[in-house]
C-alpha cells in the first residue's frame, strides 16, 4: 500500500502548536490522545498546516531550503506570519517537522528561525524532530482506512450495477475483489484475488419485491473483512437493518415495488458525491431476556426476541412511542422507512392480560413457533404483516405486565 504523500504534521509538532487553530475540538482531541477524532492529520484545520498541504504537491518544482536545518534540508513554507519546515522521507511522504511565528525581525528568541536553529544545532536535536514510531503507526492506520474506504466505494458502485442488471434480467452475479493488490510472491498475477462471488435475484409479485442475495464463494469466510463486505452489500441493496433474514449464506428481504429503482438512484447520487450510504437502524421495541442485554449492547452481539427476531440492542426502548415501537400509526397506516413486518393492523384490538405472566409468555412462544418464515408467505396466500402483527402485539402486552423479572423491553 502506498501512503498518501499529502504533507502531514508530526505528533511532537501538534503538541507544541497551541495557537491559531480554527477548530477548537481538534487541539482538545490531540491533547487527550484521541487520534481517531483528529485523523486524518494531513487535513487538520490550522493555517500553516493547510498551507503546507496545498503548497507542496508532486508537481512542485521550486522549493526554498531553510539553511539552519542543516542535513534535514527542510523546505520553507510561509502563511502570513506563520512559518514551517517540511521534510521529505525516503518513500516520498512529506512531514511538517517544525512550525512557529516569525517575530522581531528574526532576532527574537521565540522567532521560528531562531528556535529551529537551536534545535538543529546538535544531531540529537535534529533526530528529535523526525517522525516517531507513533507517527508512522498513525500514518499506516490512515492508509488502511483510505484503502478500505476506496474499496467500499467501489463495492457500492458494483452493487448499483448489480441492482440494474437484476432488475432487468431477474438475476445477476458478480465477483468482489480483495481491497489489496496481489502479494509480491505472486508476481505473475496482475488481478486481485476475489474476496467473494455473490448472486442477486429479484422477483416481483403482488406489489412486493422479493430480494435474495446469495454468497456463492468466499475466500475469507468469517473474517472481519468478510463481515464488512456483507454489511456494505446489504446496506446498499436494502438499508433497513431488521428487514433482512438469513439462512446459511443466503440473505433475503421483502420491499414494496419500486424499491430497487429508488435504491439505484440513491447509489448514483452517492457515487457522484463520493459518500457511502448508511444502514437504517431498527425502530421496533422487542421483548428479550434481561440478562443478555447489557453484554449484547457492549459487544454488539444479537439477541433473540420472543417474536423470534434477532436484533442488536442499541437504543433506549422508553424513547420509542407506542406507534413508533410497533411501526404503525394509531390508524394502522404504515410509517415510511419501517419494515412492514412490525405493523399492527387496525383490526387488532388492545389485548388485556387475562392470565398470569407464565401462561401469557408460554402462549406467546407457541404462537411464535407456529409462524411460517416470511420468505414463504406468498406461497400460502398470506400477508406477512398479518401473520406477525399478533405476536408483536403480544410482546407489547408482556412488557406491560407488572414486574416481569426475566424480560425487559429493548429496542434495536
């Protein structure tokens, strides 16, 4: 991987650069060592760092060397009263090693050139200006993040083409390349190794688009990169997180007719503006075992709800209103952006608990186990929201019962 050659400051310089910041949050993050909040370091909002980034490019031919920098041969950069010295590493990466204000006609002790002259007077002082192990580590992280971002953008565009082909032909298949080029030991190969081969099928019936994404081959199944690919593919095809079902290596979702056309338009806009689309979190409250929620929330693991849905608890269920928690309005109309399988139809009455908590939950489990998987709803001539609305309402009743010691209402 080739590092970005955009001029970047060293950690040492950032800790010394106390004045002139345009964004007050960046120096706070630097002071606290929260580098993930300050990266990329090459694009920090400071006048002299911005000047170093824009003034020095691969096409720059004439550069003035600061004489007092000796063998470091620092390139001089000026921005109003600010001055900086830029060093070029052997791999072409540019580093801003020193920066400060020009004061007192270069005779003031705090003048940039006077301070740099004292620093470079000894080999130890010059060595202290160079990038440290932390500097190179932060650069490697940014390079990896850039490569992954570029790869995800290419995957997103591949999904756009996949959706277009599947919308016309019904089925489309493509291979997703690995984000890294071939290894050096395989010098004869010029193509990147496929990370996965996927097939997308779209069928339309009764105003519903049945979407099925199958992973045909995977070179690194179960890896973090494979999970990232799965997330990017599913998000680009259908953003609602709770709208997908999984069976082995097959993902399925049901959306209203016209969804794929709208999603293609969204992906085309994202391509023109260069951003990644994001998933839509669940807006449904579920009932699940109390003792599993804390660990699942911290570790990002899924838990199983009484309605047989797996979800990751991430939000406060108390913040959800009754209509938002069920995905419907009081009149039973479906809210845009909420998956239809959580809707309670207007014909469903408010259920009052007529039995103990144990018998109510047992009855709910029996009803959940009798539910047909929603991917087979249309084969039986049934609407998915009609089958799933009663168990969802039962979840609401169970959560409202007095002191259910082992259940709690949680939101995805």
